[in-house]
C-alpha cells in the first residue's frame, strides 16, 4: 500500500511549480473572500438585528465610494489572475527553437507516439531530462486530452487540427499519462506513462528501439505512392520551400503554410486555392490516416530545410 500522502502530484517539469503557485494564489484569494463574507454575515446579522417590533429600517442611499471600492478591487484581482495565467498558458504552448519535436496521435483508445528518427511507442513516451520537448498532437477520431499531472501539462487533442504542448522535464522518473477528455467507453483505459531518463540512458534507449521509417522518409514514400508529384511542381504548386512561407490565395488573401494549412490542403484541397492554380486536387480524406498526414507534413518540412541549407552554402 502506498502510505505516502500527497496533496498535489509530484512536480517534475519547469512549469509545475509555477502552475502550483498560481493554484495556491487562486485558493488563497477564494479562501480570503469566503472567510471575509462569512465574518461579515455574522457581524451584520448581530449589529443590525431588529431590536423591537416597532423598529423600521431607514432606506439606504447609494454610497458611491463603496460601489467604486467593490468594483475596482475585484477587477484588479481578476486582472492579476488573468495576466498571470495567460503568461503561463503562452509559455506552455510555445517551445524554444531547439525543442525536441515528437508526434502524438490519439485514437480510441491509445496514444501513438513517433520520435523524429522513426522510433514508435504506444502509451509510453520516453524523454531525456532537462531538454525542452514539444509535442505535435492530433486525433484520429474524437477529442482526447493529453494530461501529465506531474508536469502540470494538459492539452486537448482534436481531430482535424494540430495542438502543441511544450514542457521541460526536470526529474528522472516514471509519470502517469492520462486521457483527460471523455472519449468513449474505454476512456478510463487510455492511460500510459512518461519516462524521463538521463540523457545518456535516453540515447541508449533510443538506440535500442528498432526505428520505423522516419516520418519525413515515410512522407516522401507516400508522396510518390499517391502520385502527388504528377501535379505538384507542374500543374500544382511546388512543395519545395513551402513550409512556413506566406502563400497568396485565389481570393486575394494570404495564409502561412503551417501544419494546419497543409493538413487542410490534403483533406479539403478546394478550401484554399493558391493564386494562379485551379482546384484540381482530389481530397485524401479517408485515404490517409492522421499519422500519414503528419508524415507528409514532415516530408514537406524537410524540403524547406534542405532548401535553406542550400541557400547557406
Ligand atoms: Cu481518449 Cu479519453
């Protein structure tokens, strides 16, 4: 039996203690006002009690100072809470440039994870300690939520959309991974673990897993297999250097070619037509899994990378 009692889960990421501080502040504010109101109710009910049958209270005129006081003070407190939590939220959804990127696909009822060199895991995520990690996540079916209490990290995982979750683990160990969004009758079984390892042990672990095809290579293969190059680069826009670039569309607007745009262009190609092109491309919805779309995007990203390195040379 586990005899250690904890009020809060372990803290094992750089965010954890910051989230806890905000949580304690919220509780302190709530407790302060709960006690204040409780004490005032008691005090007022005694102080202003009816003393005789004939007593009639005098009408109370508006007290402007009091009205301002109890409007401005709560407003300032909520602004502190808002800016504090917004800052944490932004930190959690942005990761440094050198972050280790890992793909996550949620599906009923498992977490499918793929590292950049192709290693795959199911319901487990191995990461090195002290290294910023960025998860790029999507769902194959319904809404799931990737939740690691020890990191105080939770992010919904949505079908047809990419969400990111950034964290830096600070302590070696094994931590619970939960799905935190009800996703069907085996939702409670959609659990796993995050294993934080010393960097050298992590490298050894990585070397010991027989890698699957790396996502970018698998994407290149899919690109050929589905005949994408029959059009792209000729009747269709080229993929070289596309990722991250601003794209002009037929309707005069521009979009940045990020993961979301590429995903949409594969499943709903008619939505955003690049200027000067005609909507010829068929939808690949139902033909490609979310993992395959992630692989295609990894391939398109790699074209961007090789082009920019050529420019540097
Ligand atoms: Cu997936 Cu709950």
